[in-house]
């Protein structure tokens, strides 16, 4: 577990202490929930629903080992390749 140190205005810290005392929680739990909530809000998804499946985990592991990597000479080349693969998948789905 990592430790994080931040500076906040005295008034904000005072409000945080009052809130956590009133809700019978602690600052660590409050800040942790606030971080998760903000990330979920910004992503527009609930993090817990985005747990990687076995295929994704395998892909992460292979990437870490340098296996099955694709190289592109430009960002546009990568986008074009992805669009081609999507079009191919859509064609397969519509032909069934």
C-alpha cells in the first residue's frame, strides 16, 4: 500500500474532519471513496464492472513479455488497421 500526502486549505481540512466525525468514518475511507467515485464519474462507468476477463489478462501478460505486439509507423496506420478489422468483423456478422 502506498502513502499519499497532499496539501489542502485549513478550512477544507476542518470541513473534512467534521464530516468524517459526523458520519463516523475516517479520512482515509472518505478520500478513497471520493477518488473511486470521481474516476467512475469521469469514465462514465463503474470500475467494478470493468474487471478484466481471462482473455484481457492473457493479453496484458503477453504484452508485458513482448509477445504478439503490433508495430505501426504512425498513429494513422494503427487507426486504419483497427478500422479494417472492425469492418471485417461487421461483414462476417452480417453475412451469417
